[in-house]
C-alpha cells in the first residue's frame, strides 16, 4: 500500500511541475451553482458538475479504513452567519457508483458524467446579508488525480430572499505580473462585450465579442484531450421554460503550433464573435458567463471567469463587477496615504541589488548533488561509466572527451528541466499565497514523509521502467546522441535516490520564481555531472574512491531522517498561517531534538532498517558523525524551555517565532518590542510619540523574516533604535484569519492599460499583501519601510539585509530624513 501511495504522491508532484512547466491545466470538472426556493425563507444551494469522460468525483461519504490513505471527499461548507441556518447534511442527488478505485486500491463511492450536491438553508425574515461558503472536491481518472483549490462562493441575500449565488473571482486569478516587475505590469489583454438581438417569436441571439490585444489569444471551445490549455466555455443562464435553440457558434479558428503547450491548437486572435440562439417568454434580464484562458507566445495568464447581465428588452449587456469599496469609505485611511515610492525624502540607505542570493541557491543545489553522488543509485556508476569511456574507446583522448560531454549532458538535462518555468508567468501575490498556503505545505509535508520512508528502505520510488528502457536503447546509437541518452538513462534510473533531493530543491524554490529554480537545478546538475568528467581526465583518482558497501545505505537512512525534519518545517508553516497552535516553537524543537538523537543512535548501531547489514562496524568516521548528531541534539534540547540556556541563531527561520510558544510572553512582537500589528494603530501611536513608523512586511512562513529578527534585530544597535526611535508595526501578509465582516471590502486594481478590476479584501493577509503591492510596488518578504505618521516615505525600502552594519546605516538614514 505504501508503494501505491508513494507513487500517487510522486505523480502529483510531477504533475505539478509538468503543469507549471508547460502552462498546461488539467480541469476535468466544471461546476454551476444556483439557489432553489423550497419554502418561505428557505432555499437549497445546489452545485451541479459536468465531468469529462473517464473522470470522476467522490461522494461526501467515504468508508475508508483508518490505516489507509484515501481520496478527499466532496465537501460543501458555509461560514457562520447569525442570519442564516444550515439545515441537515449535504445532499447527494445523482446516481452513485461504488467500484474498485485503482488509484487507492479500495472500493469507493463516486460519480461520473454529472454530480449534484445541495445543502438547505433557512434565512431570518427580512435579512440582508452575504453568506459565504466553499466547495471542496477531488477529481481522478484511472491513472491520476487532480487537487483543485476549493471553490469559494457567495450567496447574496436581500430582504430574506436569495438574489444570486456566484463564485468569488479574486484579482490574483485574473491578472498576470511580469517576472521582474515586483507587482508592476498588471495586464488585462482580453476585452469582452455582450449584447442580444430579438429574432421575433420569443427568440433571441446572444453575441459574445472578444477583442485580444497584440499577440494575445484565447482558445476554441473544442480542444481535444486534457493536456492543453482550458477551452473557452460559455454559459447562458435561462429562466424557467427557456431553451437554447442552437449551440454556441464560433468563427473558424486559427490552428497553429502553440509554443506554450508544444502542440497544435485552435485559437482566436485579434477579434472573435461567438453567438447562441435562445427562446424565452417575455423580455427578462438573464445572466451569462465566459470562462477563458489568455496566452501570448511567451506565457499564459491564469484562467478568468467574467459574468454578464443581458437585458433582452434593450439588447444591452454589461459585465457584473464588484463595487470598488463595497460602500466602505476609504478616504483618509491607510489606502489613501501619500506614499511615493519613486520620490522618498532621502536617497540614502538604498540597498544594493543582492546578486549573491542566486549563487547561494546554486551552492545549495550543488550540495544536494554532492549528497546524491554518495547514494547507492549513483556512486557505483562513477567507476563503471568512466571505465566505459576511457577503456572502451580505442582513442584515449576521444574517450576522455566523450566522458566530459557525458558529464555536461547530465548538467544540461537538469538545467533544461527548469527552463519552461520561465514561460509560466504568475502574479507575485499568487506566489505568496501559494508558498504560505495550508494546502501546499501539508502536501509537501506528506511528500517528504513518503520520501523518508522510501529512504529508510521500506519501498522504492521509481520512474516507469519503460522510460529507462527506451533511453537505454537509444544510447546504443553512438556519437553525441548516444552519449546524451546514456546521461538520460542515468538520470532516470537514479531517480529513487535523487528524486527526494530534487523534491527538496523544487519545494524550496518553485514559489520564488524561475531563476532560483534554475540556479538550484543547475547546481545539482553540475555536482552530479562533474565527477564523471574529472575522473575521466584523471583516471588515477578512481583508485582513491571508497568501495561500495553498506555505508551507501547508511547515507540514505540519514537522509531519510533529514527528510522527516524538513517535513515538519512545512507542517509548521501551515500551522502558523492559520494559528491552530498545533506545532509551537517548543514542539518543533522537541521533534528536531528527537530526530538528531535518533540519527546518532542509528549510526551507533542500536536501530536497524530493512537494507542495513546485520552487524554494524563502528568505524572512527561513523562514530564521529554519530557524536556530531548527538551534540546537535544537545544544542537543540534547551529550545523546549521558556528561557533557553543558549541562543539558537544558527536555526533562525526554521522554528516558529519565539512568540508562538507554549509559554506566555510579555509581548507578541519579535524580541519583546512594543510593536503594533495594524498600520492605523501604529500611525496613531507614532503621532503620540513623535516618531517615524517602521513598517515590517513579514509572514508567518517567511524564513528570511525570522533570520532578520534572530540574527540582525538582536544586534544591540538595531534593537535599541527599534525600541526607542521608531514605532514598529509588523504586518503579516500570510495571515489567513478573516477580517470582521464589517472590515471586509473590495479594492480596485488599476491595470497598465487603464482598465480596473476589483480584489476582495477578506483576510488579514489579503489586506497587508495588497497594501504592499499597491503602495510599495513589491510583493516580497521581508520588506522594511520607514514613513512619517502622515505617510511620507523617508528613504527607499529594503528587503532581506543580513549585514547588521548595512541595516544600521539604512535605519539611521530614515531617522535623519525624519
């Protein structure tokens, strides 16, 4: 069973990377939602799905043994609302199938083709409110599963009656940012206009006109398979008795090779008109929507849903949009501060571009490649492969050259894996949401635990054998092409050892953008390919290599323990952003302490795993390494105390912050500072004290934020200025707690072309991340800015600055400007 689960999780991870790489979106389930009146002030909220052939979604009731891992059931939940009552359980109104599911190796309840779920609600008489909910589901076919994010929706209620049920469309789902824009360059390349014409006899023709800017295009309704982009989907909602008298008709599309998806696709550019004929009685107002994906030759924007209302009496149609401020007056608020990012009071203190961060990631990837070299899947291949080139060739010089080329191809393969990520452009706020989201971090926690179990020897994670067989067959062609396929064969067959290490690189860099991922993968490829070239050039070195043996398996087991430790880092991030209190700082230290001691005990021979030798030889290096891990456990152990015996600055950024603790603290701010967590409050406090405001854009899941607090802020010069000369405010951009309903509102995002759309400010994190993007044109954390209480920017903001002297100079610059 563990083997099957491992394969499912690895397929999921690879699907994430492949989807990210080629911009491909697998979206086999489409949902519609409506409210059906069932009595006075009583409604059924109904979700109906259209499921593509061979795919299915699961029931809300799954009988799964507690010892097994199964799929996610379908859920339909609502947020508490004093004016609305949810009655009974989730209703399922389609024909359920109960069959053996090959993905999970068990009998499961699911639906094919269509599934209808409903919940009944009662509304207080005369109530006017917004009732929010979320639909969660999982879709699978016979070979794979997809994990779409929950569908958040709103039930609008006016005078005790439901007026609409609609999906919430966040701005992060609607716009794209250029990779290097730091929040600038917000584009809106597709423009829709909708209207109707009367044909007589209660018939009407609905027109959807799309205008595409520049090289942007949208796709046909009719695309084959699930491996390409989302097709364009139109929905026209008809009143009772209304019918469609024709399908949605589209013009002849262009059919060309699409570089984003590496296939021929049907699409429209310039302009396109789509029409459908309907028949309804009278001249009511109807609703319609279009769900589409926009791409140009270099990348794609996330899918977008646009909704319209069409007045059949006049033929006019207009887009249904959120109101900009939802009746909330923002004049004079933090959203109205005169922050001018281009014209601070002083130009002093500007931090130079940090060119070392990518080199740091490259070196981390290089270190991962060195670790991969001493695993059982790779290490024995070094002398075997080098001997093949140097002894198997009549021309010794040519043999050495081919071995060097072989090493280069190994690097090139890993480097090439990252290149397509440069095509996939993402809103930087989406990256923040993704990297700190509960779902992704829990998934990575599970994946790393499975990696660990694999390293312990209980099963192996492998790529399909046919991939290796094909690559191996191709390697017999000879020449450069044969050498390339020999390198590809090594990459494939060594995956059971390199996969978990690569997974660590992917997990650590995928949410930072394409360049860090390329740097990490390149470092890994260089470390893995370099020894083949060096040993071919200096074959005498082969005699100094240690012989293969049990020490290789020991290395894998130690890596397994390391994977467990990293897994709890991801679980800690998920816990922090929702503030469940499940994994406090002391709990984290306790777990890592136990892991460190277990590694030491294992190396001393007191614990055995399946592939370990029956007798453990306690060599001097082995005992030394064991003592190092035991000493590391001793170093960690005081972390469970309220006042540790020594500082744990070496681990800054990994454990939760000191304020997230078993114990009570005098302040919930870093280092016990007198800080605020709300900018309005901080401005008020700063006015009273006559001090500038020190804004700390931070995050619960931000490693560099913790490093700054525990390594730089702890510097006495920095601490004294923060404590005495500034009013500090820490704004957590990944705080998933919802704002009070009265404080939730909609904020306008202005695009480069002058058009506007609206983002819903629902959570604390939404508020501060949006403020950071709009006011400071940045979306990274940490970000530090110094302003006057009136909102004047005193000097250019800075990000991660590990050098205390540079940070002190920047702070003094802000004070001098004030």
